[in-house]
């Protein structure tokens, strides 16, 4: 049995982060053509969710769905049969804080909605409801390496099962006192729509492997601070290559003792 | 899919630490459920607490990982020479060539819950709380990877109660892509206040020990467990009697965050895909280990999906009357139960079910049945409408 190359075509990109409102606005900044100006992350309302569900969702779910929708909008792929991978270091930090506060009080009566929204796969669940998506959906965590872990899971599905996969990686900040224990910056999310087939509109073809080499830093200091601060922003060196339509290899952070090498062949 | 042998496996739950005790309990139909006296919890409910977890001591070099979840993980890993089996596997393939994919729902959340009661002036959490090594879901893989000495690709799957079934799928793909040659898969989930009070708030916990598929069932009993399996690239034909992982199906309900699709459409899709990936027809399945949580809605939806797909003759049971619902560990725990059933030739009877729901139109087992089994299916369904079914077989 010959090895299966872990290859996919990136046919859609979604992004939301501080000073990076979406992919089309962020691309020239990441490419170094425009200066980076930090600003609070703006989270859109998710129109695709029924109003009752929309009211119940917190910022983490909104962030995940926003970047996933952005990536999906670029390609003609049916979301109802599309596999998804949602990767994040934690679930909704604000909900976690509220639940812990309640459990530390005399009452201990947690709200049922808060409880079911506190699960790590809340974004996957709401995406599936919003899009009537009944295909396979995964929700993963690998702490600071969650983006690369999600990319590896997604690209293995593309390569082995021959299906398109939508990957979303995202985190929002914890409130205090949890913030002191896990100091994440402002919300950052990224989504990649991966397809086994080369399409006319593909950004690039990528092939991933594992390496001991060090991760590539970002040349601009504030973006490098964002890369090392937000787990999903460990994707920034890859996004920079995509923004510059630059072919070549890039290394990103993955696990403590293992990095991910991504061979990028630009298609645009 | 390519059949993958489970070259080693183990399970620890309230019915036994290790395979021998677990097998005895399943055969003798012993339940581990007892009235809840966990921590400071004041709820009228039954739980499946694993005895001896508090007495487990982590090695000094791993002290920062100390938490109930990791004590339970270590207790589980220490059974059935599992650590030694993985060491042999890592020596065979190389430690970078062995992946680690585990499921959990709450990881070390209990440590943060307790830390919130000990906030200092200004509200700060105590310095002893180590978020990365206890609370974060990935802490489980960071800890288990160190205990086992493996360094391949890894991740924690957090899809609530389907988590540790879905890890079999992640491992399968990476072995097929030849990124790795073997993988440790499993699940560890331990009791904590968030789940006990959370399921209570949803009115999904029973006061009595849970009664899956009973006409008067009224909720779950929460349990805890650690279960692991070692999947390896097959070298030649399977040995007779070897336990093989041969099929998996994964689907989403697209219906509701905490209620299953009433007709069990997502459950049916997962079971159909699992059969398809194993190259089997419904009539080939000898026994189904049901998700069978004991809530009115879950069992009703799953029952419809099972009888609709398999017809009235298929033998099935839920083992949650014995173990409680072990949440993120349930998929791996029940996969190990299925492996034991295949190896020892029996279908475990469900406990606590005295008056079977007349709508359960299949052969629900209330007594254990001694019979050779060749192909079994295990269901795991979770919040967010996340469904997973596994097929395990005994090589002839």
C-alpha cells in the first residue's frame, strides 16, 4: 500500500481577528502591502441560524460560524453534505466562567442553555443546525497546536476519503480570573475550505508533513505577537504565503515536540 | 476501510478496574451504580464512581498534571499491562509513528470548579491551579503521551458523548495515510460538578439507577471511565480470534443542541455508514451495544433507528445500567465491552430494565446470552447532534 500524500486544494478562506476583519481586507496586510493596525475583533450576527438559536449563541460560536461561512462563500460546495472539522483550544470561555461561578455559590443552579452551549462541540452543533449539515463533523483540541491538529485531521479526510472538508479554528478570550491562567488575546478565527479536486478558483494546493524545523515567525512584530498569543493565529505564516500567492514551504507550530511543514503551490 | 486489529485493550469503570473484573461484572450482571456521595454534590441521583481514584498517585515528574481525570487515566493505563504493550509497539514502529487520539468531555474541569471556591482577595484563582496541565482538554493527551512515551500526531476529540468513538476514525485515516503505523485510542472522563449539575438542570438525570429502554425510564446516571485500545497496521492476515475494527460511521443530526432527532435520522445515518464501510448488511450484525442512556427521548430515537434499519430480530442492549453514562469515555468503554463480548462469546444483558418499552421493536436483552459473536456494532451519540457507530469483528 503506497503512502497517501496529505494533499488538498484550498478553495476558500475565512478570517476574523483583531485588525483583520475578513480575508479580503486581511490579505494585503498579511502580504505586507498595507500596514497592520490593531483594532478589536468584530463578530457578525449569524443570519443563517434560526432566531431562537441565534439568541442563544455566544461569541465563540459566532466567531467559528462567521469564518466558516466566509470560506464556504468562495466555492460552490453544498454545505448539507460537507464534512467539517472545528478546532479550538477551549470552548466558550465566558460560559465556563459563569458555570464555575455558579457552582462555587450556594445555589449551584446552572442554566440548562449555558450547560449545553458550554460543550467543546457547540460550534459544530450550531453549524450543523444552521446549514442543515448532516455529514461527519469533528471537534478537536490540541491546546496551542489546535490549528495544525485540525488541519491534519481535515487533510487526512480529504486525502483518504476523497471528500471536501471545511476546517474552522478559533478562540475567544477568557474573562478574569481564568484569563490570568490562560491569557488569550482578542478573538481570532480562521477557516479553510479544502477540496481534493483542483478547481478553477483554488488559492493553492498544499501538502502537509511533520518536521522538527522551527515555525516561521511573522515579519511584523504586532502580527508575530498575535501569532504566538492566539492558538488559531499559529496559522498566520501559512496565511501570509497564501496572501502573497507565494509557492514554497512554510513551517507552523503543532505539538510540543513536532511542527507541521506545509508545501504551498500557489494557483492564483 | 482496511480492517485494523485491536492488538491490546483495557477498560476501567465502576464495574471493574481492568478486563478481568469488567468481564465478571458483565457476565454476572453487576451494576456499579450507587447513590451520589461525590465531593460536595447534593443531588438525589445515582452515579458510577470508580473506586480508588483518589488514592492514585502520579509520578513526581508528572505532578503538575495531578487531577481526578489524570488519576483515573493512570489507573486505567496501569491495568492489563497496557503501558508495556504500548512500549513494545513504540519499540517496533518508533515513538513518532504511534499516534494518540483520546476523547473527553470535561477533562480536568473539576480542578477549576474547586479553584473557583478558593478565589483570593480580588477574585484571583489559587496559584496551584495549572490550567494547561489539568483543565484544558488536551491536558489528557499531554499526560497520557508522557506516561506511554509516544510522540506521534495527537489530538483530543471533544464531541461530547461521541468523543471516544470518533477517535477510532481519526486514527484510521492517519494509519491509512501512512503518517503513522499504530495509534492509541481511547477516552477518559471523570465526575465533576458541571456535568452532575448540568444534566440535572436539563432534567435529564434519574433519581434511581438508570433504566435504559424501560417503559418508565426517566433519565441518566452519570459515570466515569478510562478505556484504551491499541490499533496497529496489520502485518499479514488476521489471526483467528483477533479483534478487528472494521467499520465506522459519523453523522450530524442538524436538529437541536441537546435533543436527538426524534426519528433518529442521524443515528440511522451513522449506523448505515458504519455497515457500508465494513462491507456488511444489517443482517450480518450479531449484537448492538446501544447508546441507550435511559432518557425518554434518546432511547426512543435510537430505538426507532435500530428497529427501522435492523428489523425486530437484532439482539441489542445498553450497558449503561451497569456503568452509568460515562460521557466522553463511553465510546471507548463500550467498544472494549464489544471486544470482550466477541472474545468471550456473550452478549451482555442490560440492567435495571423491568418493563421493556413496547416501542423498542427489537430483541432487547435483559439477560446475558452466551453465544459466539462475529460482528457487533456500538453506538455513541452526543450533544450537538454528534453521532458515531463502530463495527468490531472477530477474525475467523
